[in-house]
DNA sequence: CTCCAGGAACTCC
DNA sequence: GGAGTTCATGGA
């Protein structure tokens, strides 16, 4: 994946421009359900632009064809944070090819073509764990609302210059995702007050186990066997196979983690009759998680909204 | 009103 | 060890 970088100031806003990207579409990346804190920027001068907060920083990703402009970043931040976050050094053309070679399937081939701009974001592990605990038996707009309320309630304010703040969508506040300490301090009642419902005690348990060390992210990162990593996460109340798999795929770089939700059960029943609703990653190879993302996105979004 | 949402815990047999 | 039920909430 060879691309070129340049640093600039546009309308008083520090930014980095990346040229020569392939298999990259900010619309697909931020609208495929892997990330809940980025929103489309209205009235952008670019073809597409999504802004939000990650790793305690506000940033805006604007795309025109194969060119990406990262507002709110200099070259240093880009190299140390956003390059990794966007997974830019992975050759998604080769990944998609290897997925389709491994599992011969017309639907999978069509899905990989349809979602060819998707990339798996490398998100903060704690944020992805809490976010997907909130996602259970919930819909995406409300998941975003709850996370937004949580960040407003106990995240840290992020300072952004007026020039940069123009890129912010009103739907996303300039607050970092809360620390485990801050979430723990809210208590179950405080979390319940944020309309988290029955998930309040689950969020609290995750924060508590993270803080007391019984949920070791270092251990999970180091665990080569993704099935065992799932088991480690499932020690938290409210984390089952689906939530654990999402957290591992989006927050721990476990590309073979294969979340099965209601949409993937439909995919199994419609297109993979041998597997049906018990479809699993074991038949999709080392990039099963990326294959899952192609199939999820295809089934969920093809044919509009 | 009922049904559903990127599920998982709990309760039965 | 599976199948059915419950859990908060809000939108369709």
C-alpha cells in the first residue's frame, strides 16, 4: 500500500493529505457499524467527510476519490495514531482476494466487491468493549445516543481550534470516551440514569473487572487463540460471544474474530445453507472477521439505507 | 397495540 | 444441554 503524505494548513486548520489510496471509502468505513462516534459532516467541501473523536482527539476524515485529508492532525499524529487507526498499511485488495480464494462463494465475492472500501478500524480496546456491551439488543442510532450521553457525562473536554471545530458534526460532542475510573465512579445508578437500561450493571462490571485486573487486556492482546480471547472477555457479565467478537475485531486487531448477530444469522440462512444460523468464522479463514464485515455490510445496506 | 434492535442471563425441562 | 423468557428503551 504505497501512498504519499503532505502536511498543510487549509482555512486555518492543520491537516495531512494522503494521496494514492485504494480500497478506502470513509463512507463505508464509518457507516458499517464498527464505530459509533463518527458522523457525516454536513456542508463539507469534500465529496465525503466524517468527523468524530478517537484516542481523546477530535479529527475529521475528508475524502475525494483516492485522496484523504485528515483535519486536526499533523504528520506526527498521523504517523503515530491515524495511520494505524485507519489500518492504512494493510493491502485490502490482497486481503479480499485471499478471503474469496479461501471460501469460494458468489455471495461473498459480491459482498467483498460491494464493500471494497471498508477497513477495520483499530479502535481503543476499552472503548470497543464498553461500546459493544451497550450495543446488545439495541439499534445503532440509540447505541450512538447512549455513548454520546456517556461521553458528555464523564469524558474529558477536548479543545479544538475554531477552524477545526467547523468540521465537527453537531451529533458528536468534543469529549473523549470515559476512562474506566470515570465509568466506575458513576456507579450502576449513574449508568442507569443515562438510559442504558439493563446494560448498566454490565458496563459497571466491565469497568470494575478492568480496574481490578481480573480482565487483563494485555493477556487478551497476547492471546494467539481468538477462541480463548473470547472466553477471557466472556468473564464479564453481559459479554457473550457476539460482543466479545466485536470487541476483539475492532479493538484488539483479532481479524479472525467473527461476530454473529441477527444479520449474520440471516446471511447464514440465506446464502450458506450448510451452516445456517450457526454460521461461524471457522470456515472463513484467517480474515474471517473482515469477511464477516463484508457480508454484514452487504446484507444490511445493499438496496439503500 | 405489537415488534424489533450488531444479545446475554436466567429459568425451565 | 437446548428452547423459551426476560431484560430497558425508543422508534416504526
